[in-house]
């Protein structure tokens, strides 16, 4: 078995806290925790990640010398090893209320998807439904294309390609239990990519604002979806998703002791004061919400 050793980044990074977060995912599919290891399945490779000293050890039975560089690159990306949050932590530490929310999460990395396509499709599924329901239907989608690989009592899956999804009909995707409009969006985006009319991956070369503007040109993509695609694919949260009902609940709990009414205006007034860090403040409030609200799943 070959292995890759990923040295710790020169900034706060807490792998064990990452495991605690992934344990809260009610319907694991892309990431599965077993014992002290995190597992992913991609491009036919089952990868495990374990902490050894300060290093993260990447192992896989099918790793060969020709793909080691690729596996290392996507591992760094998906584990959030490339996201330096030092400036945000320094900023948050100067605000007592924000730091009360953020400090227990110090070092929790921002998980990123392998592709912009994966980020966009998962977020279309998440529109207007609860997080737990979205996780279930995202796993349903992956099961349509992939038998998965067993990890303990769970299975870990790869994400379907645009070409695979482009061949599906509305009826095929009915098990996702989302609206016909969102099903049509998923199929239309997959067809546009497969046919060469849309290249989502090139937006990685753009600054966050330009990438956001490009995403907003896609039919059916609004502010919440575009903003969170940037977060999920880039590890950056340049804007505030004030209409996110979960964020409204988290902001009310952590910044107002649960007193008052949830609203977009409340989120804007509460987190907008953090300026360029408002989006990250909101993201960390949601991360804290997940860790506090959802119990770890049984292994």
C-alpha cells in the first residue's frame, strides 16, 4: 500500500475536530469516519486519511506513482488544507461575541468539493429543504450511479459526472424528492457541461466576486446558491446568505440568546457589521450549529 504524507499547514488546522464534524453527517456518502480515520472514494480509489503526529497520512490500495500528484492535490483541496483562516481568526478574536462562537471551532477546516459541478448540484438539492433531508437525497443521487465501497457499516460513494447525469430524465430523478424545476436545473446543467456549452471548472481561475457573477448567469441560480457554491468549491465565503433559515436560527441563538424573531434583516444587522468577514462569520455560526445541534452518528 502506497501512502502520501501531507505536512501540517503553517496555520491552525484541527483534524480531530474535522472528524467530529463529519460524524454529525446523518447520511454519510462522500465522507465516512471509521475509528480515527476519514474515508473518501474518488476516481476508483478508496482513500483513507489519518493523523500521525502532525502529518496527515493518505493511504489507498490502488495508488500508483502516476496518480500520486493528483491524489495529493485533491486531498489538500477536499480536506481544506489550502484555506488559511488566520486573518479571520485574528479578526474574530478582537470581537468578544464573535469569538465566543468561533473559538470552539478554531482549526476546523473548510471542506471543499473536488469540482464546482459537485458543489452546484448538491446545493440545488439543498434549496428549500432541511439539511438532513438534503443529505439523504444527495446520497440517493450517488447511489444511482455508484455501488459504493463499504467502510465499516457505512458506504462511501463517488459523485456522478456531468456526462452520467446528462443521460437521466426527470422521471429517473424523482427519487430525489425535490421539485421538477430543480430536477430540470440539474439535468440542464449536466447537459450544458457534457455538450461543451458550459465549463464550470474554469471559474476556479476567477476571483470570488467574478466567479459569483458567472454563477448568477446560470438559469435558476440565485444569491444563496451562488454564494454557497463559492464557499463549497473555493473555501471562501465572500457574501452573507441572510435568507438561509438555518443561519437565521444560528444567529438568533448565538448572538441574541435565542430572543427575538428569525429574519433576513436580523442576520444582516447582526453579521453585516463584520464587513468582509460577514460571510465567514455566518459560515462558522452554521458549523457551530451543526456541532451543537446534531449528535454524532453511531459507528
